[in-house]
C-alpha cells in the first residue's frame, strides 16, 4: 500500500487496519508499538504560544482573589497578539487572540491597556478580540465564531472559568472532568491554546507539599488540563512565585515581581551578578554564626516564604550560598 497522500508513513504495508487509522489521523485505537513510534516521530512538536509557559492545549491559571490575575492575562493576550516578549521570555509568535473578560467592562479593559502601552498606535487592534461583561452568549459559541473569522487563531483566555463555563449536574471529580473535557478536545482539534483562569482554595502549603493542591475544585481540573500554573502571591506583596507544570513542558518556578499593576518574571540570581534582594539574603545568611532555615530568613527579612525558597534554590545552584544539611543554608564553601 502506498503512503502517498497520507499524513503519516505506514510502518507495515500489510496492515490495512493500521493504514486506515493513520489515514484518518486517529489515535486512541489499538496499534503495534512500531506504529505508535512512527506516529510520534512524524507528528510535529507542540507549538509554544507563550515560550516556556503556555503550549498548545488547555492551560489553567490559578491564583488568590484580587492579586492581579486579570492583569497578567491581559499582558499575555497583548504580547501574543502583538508578537512581543512575554514574562521576560522570548518573543511570542504573533497570532490572533480572543480574551473573554467576563468580570470586566470595556472602560476598565481599555484603561489597563493604556497603562500597559500609552501609545495606542502600538496596540494590536486587528489581532486582539475582547468580550467584556456581561456575556451575551455562551463562551464556546464566541470561540467557534471567532475561529471562523480570524486568520491565525492562537490563544483564547477565559477569565474566569466560573463565569465562562457552565457547571454540569454531576458532582465531584467527574463534574470537573465533564466540564473541561469538551473544551480540551476543542483545543486539540483547532491547534490553539485556551487559558482558563480560576481561583485557589484555602489549602496551606508546607515545604515539600504539592502546590497543585491549591487549585480550586477537584483533581479532575488539573488531570484534564495540559498545563497548570499557579500565581502564588499575597495581596499587597510585590513579589510572588509563578509555578508551572504540564504534560509536554518542564516544571519551573519563577520569581515574579509586580511593577505597578503588572507582573514581570524576575531573572533571579546569576553567577557574578546578584540583584538587590539576592544580595540582602546572601549577606544576612553569611553573617549568621550557624546555618539557618528558609523560615528564619523569611521572618528576619520580611520576605514571603515562597519567594525565599525560589531564591535559595537558585543561589545554592549558583554557589552564592551553601547547603550544609537538608533545609539549612549558610555562607559559600560550608559543606557537609
């Protein structure tokens, strides 16, 4: 059997069933290991919508109320639509963006964009579409029509999930799976990213705990999503941590700093070049007569514990601090 015109090369020419599966572009059916390997080999890598943070697929962004999730989302939306760097990373590939802002009216959105970029001539007027509150139609209807109208659909933001997606009648884990599965399948079919904004619960995270337990709802939400992000910050605190994990991306934890109303990823300590906060931590730890723990540093310097943990990990890796024993830190060169 010839593979001409087929999107995938058939491994076994004597396997008509496998050929039919390949030609239909379907997965989830029985195949030989060799066929699966060939399927993976011939498929393109997932595309980055926001390099390092959001690939194609369904993504969740969780965070406490009133800490600036909407500002972060609007910044991401504008960066993708304009083809600009985002979160201090590489330039995003330019594309069309739909931002469904179910909790904000037009005046508020326009003012935030003006704060971000005072020069209206630089706004991505034709590549960014917005749906302010109150929503007149279901979010899924808006998304489907928008995809038909634009040339290069890349990103949809639903802010928030609670306002944009109806809740099914079921309860518990299956309720969340049923709620997210249709829109997850939609991202796969259309080769774009959909970012769902949601809140965090009241779970207290201790060192070593899984930060994903902070995401509101059941584990059905993070089980269905391809990418999960947590903006871990407190109201009024300029610093926080952005946690990211996903099926096709490496885990990362970035220090994130609020500049005005907007969040920026802070590069953190580098070999030979420390920022002011890093210098503050290094100098205080090095001045102590014995190794100290992260909580001691957090209390003494009035820095959020989550932020301290990120700084310490980077500074130990860069040899600005040593880690004589588990959970303890001291001046460089002090090892077990």
